[in-house]
């Protein structure tokens, strides 16, 4: 490594990532604004999304493998990767949808990555989805409800903050975005 080059992953960067995850999970409004403005946080936001996708993919793959008595290393790896890709793709689709609805229909003022960074960090509570691998029904239900509610709440605040919306416009953007995706799915 030559002088002037920095290591891609340092303790400081990991600490910064963890600090941002905690602040977003605590609904820190300043953290949402910082993520919107910090272009260097794009990689971290994508990393958070990949970690959440991995957690969901692993939890769901173990859960289905145990339910069908077909848990194997091959099934675990392929299921985890497939579910991770699906989850991360869905997050990108959702981000693009609320971006388009928010900017075109409700005149929000932001760029795609200015919205995506806080939205992706808002998915951080999704790491709890790995707990659905525990084959105890109350744990699966509680994990799903808690993680989903936490993510939706954080994403609502991210949308509100990144777009500069009041509560009503942010809610309308979310509802119209969801209805748009439902309509598209029904027509396909």
C-alpha cells in the first residue's frame, strides 16, 4: 500500500457504520439528515442492506429447512443467497418507487441516493429476522412483528426527512407507493 492510500475497511469506518445504525434504530432525526447529505455513506448503506438481506435469507432458509425436514448445507447456502437477492432487490424497487412517487407526484426535493441511504439504513432492525430460524412460534411471530414495525417506522422517518415532507405527505407517498407496487404485481 502506498502512502496516501487508505485501507478500505478500518476500525474507524466500522465504528462509524455501527454508530449510524444505532442512531437510525433510535430514530435520531439528525442521523437521517446526515445520511442524506453524506455521499460517502452510500457504500455503508448498501452494506447494511446486504447484511439485513443475509440475516433474513439465513433465518428464512433455516426455518423452511426445519419445517420440511430438508435442511442441508446446499439448501442453506442456495436458499440464503436467493432470499438475500430477493430481499435486496425488493428494497431497491421500494426505494425507486417512493422516490418517483415522492418527487414526481408530491414534489419532494431529493436525489435517489439521498433518499436511498437513509432508507437502507432504516432496514437495519431487519437483522432480527435471523431469529425466525428458532422453531418456536411465539419467537417467530414476535420477531416478525417487532422487526417489521421497527423498519416501517424508521423508513417513514427516513422518507419524511430525506424528502422534506410533513407527516401527511410522507404518509401519502408511502401509501401511493405501496398501492403502485400492488397494482404492478397484480397486472403481471
